[in-house]
C-alpha cells in the first residue's frame, strides 16, 4: 500500500512539475513580448480570434555540445493555411530525388525541360523562357521570390506520393503535399505528375519521366485542427462556421520548425531514416536559397535588385536589423494567402554570435472571413511578426552579452 501511495505521489509531483515547466516556458515569451505594444497585446489577448501560434528555439552551445530549448505559445492550437510554406519541405524532397539521379549525370546545374501532364500549362512556358532552367536556379526562384511556376515544376518532379511518403519516413507526419498553385486544377489534376526530362549541354537526353498519377492519400493526425476562420463564402453565399481545409496542403508549424532545425543541425535527429539523402553541396545550396535576398537572385527574367532584403522575411525589422553588412542572415520560408501569414526562420548574426529559430502563424483577418472580406496583412500580420522578430533578437543579443561578461 505504501508503495502504491508513493507511486501516486510521484506521478502527481511529476505532473505538477511538467505543468510548472510549461508555464515557465510560456511566461518567458510573455515576458519578452510584454513591452506595452498595442498590436502585440491585441493578438496575445485574442489569440483565438487570430489563430496565433509562436515557436522559439534557443541554441545552447557549451563545451562544443549543442542543445535546444524550445519555448512556444499556442502551439498546435489552431490550423493555418500554409500557402507557400509548403515549398520548403517540397524543396528538401526534390533535392533528395535529384541526388538519387546523379548516376545519370544529373545534378544541380543540369538543364531541365517540362511538358506537364496536368493543368499547370504556364509552367511549361516558364521553363522554356527561363534563362537557366536548372534545378538550382528554379530552387532559388522558388525559395527567394516564392515563384509558383517553379513550385509546380518541382511538384511535377516529385509528385505527392513520393513527397508525402518520404516526409512521413522522416517523422514529419503532418506536412502533406496535395495541390499545385494553379487555379482551376481538379483533384485528379493534382494527382498527376511527371512529364519532365534532363539534357546535357549538347541537348542529348540524360533522363526522362513519363506521366504518372499518385494513388496514396495522407491525412494529418486526428488531434490537429483542420478548420479555420469564423465564417466563409461558398458559391457566393456566406456561411457561419469554420472553413474545412482537409483537402488542401497541410503544414504543422512545429514540423516545419523542426525541419528548419534539421537543415542547420542535421545531427539533431538520430533516426537514420530521417537523415537527408543528399550530400553537403546540396545542403549548402538549399541553405543559400533559404537565406538569399532578392538582390542576390541572378539569372531570373525579372530584375530584383531594388527589392528590399526584408521583402519575404517577415520577422526582419528593417529599422533594427542591418543586412547590408553581410554578417546577418535570416534563412526562412514564408506563406501568405487567404488571410494567413506564416514564417519559419533561422536567425544568424555572426558579428554578435547570435542565432536562434523562430516560427509563427497568424490569421490576419479581423473580420474572420475565409474566401472573402479584407486581409490585414500590412496593418496587423506582417507588422506583428516584425515586432516579434525585433524583440526576440534583442533578447538573444542581451543574453549573449551577459554570457560574454560572465565568462
């Protein structure tokens, strides 16, 4: 009896300790963000309305050992439409597939051709008119300027079965690729893939893949929400209630956050199946694309030299972050559509020895309407993320200075 009582007390103590640690974890973020800013206060007080979630991972480096300390607010509490955020995991699987073709003399700089098997006909023209239709160029255009045609090309390259099966094998069960970014595509259209080929400099065929169709269907964990908003329009009629995103691309923010950590710290996951199936050159290429600024996107049809560095880096506060020095980078991918904003980022300030991971998602619509109403990207969503990025960066900078003084 005494043993049973001791066991129950132990379980209770452990539960209290776990609850306490969660409260402390969250209270640190509240402390960092509690600066009296009206916009931040509004979102934190109405997190349900804005379906807001935030994940912040600190990097501890002592005696050459790296450990991670995660803090979060409202993680997995809400669904968000990932929009272009899905391009990040797709890029990882596409690079793995390309690497598997190296014995066919295919690499990052091999010329690619496309005759799409599906509804994304503009992607054919995009490839034909590209100055350098190579995987590396398409990757940079997809990651830096979020080019949708480049995304569709990689969609054709990989297909949903290969992409989702591989992500699941890597332990990323709740990142699911389902749809192209082309209007009017049916479910059958989105199952189609293939129709691409690679040629050498002389134009000789190296490898080609005929049209194929995906047959598998993947669903996220049943514990995760798949609905969002407070009302939506369907066939011109406004309907009260949450909109169901079950048949759309799906990204669990925590999974994308974890994938970003793995890119920079591959050893952070000990599962052999999760190890990336490409070499350091491919990994470095992906990292370069994640951290690229628009002015660094060469060989594109459009000149982006005058586009600001923070254009697709929503956490970057242009007033407090100097990217011109070359010692500061934000490696990231964002999503922006249907009122939803998301950003999965890795901050690296080499000059001040500051680095951390930061991810967020928010439904930036005060009216709460899906497929209608007004978006609040520029007076709510993006300003909020810029403020959060500034505060977290400032906190990390202060902690680094303290450690320097102590040592």
